[in-house]
C-alpha cells in the first residue's frame, strides 16, 4: 500500500506538470504503473469490502489518462 500511495502521489505531481510531449508521456506511463498495482490488489486481495475502492481508483486513473491524451492532440 505504501508503494501505491507513493505511485499515486507521483501521478498527481506529473499531471500538474505537463508542458510538452515528454512530460505528457510520463503522465500516461505513471498511471499505468499505479493501475497495475491497483489491479493486483483488486484481484489478489481478500478484502472484498475494498473492491469498490479499487474499481473507482481505476476509473479515475482512466479519466486522467484520457485527459492527458485528449489535451495533447492537435486542436486541444
């Protein structure tokens, strides 16, 4: 969980510092790592009461990825 918290903090930071294609790529790669960690917890964890939390976290990471992708396309 500590690793995931660190990864999510890094994601937040990267999203607030997008200035070019390189930082945008990083802002997409970092959520991928965090998503993998969340997916591992969601599938491998026995705490069924946390399943909705993990699911919502993945939804929010997807929104972040779509935001970065859409803002880096021409015309945005």
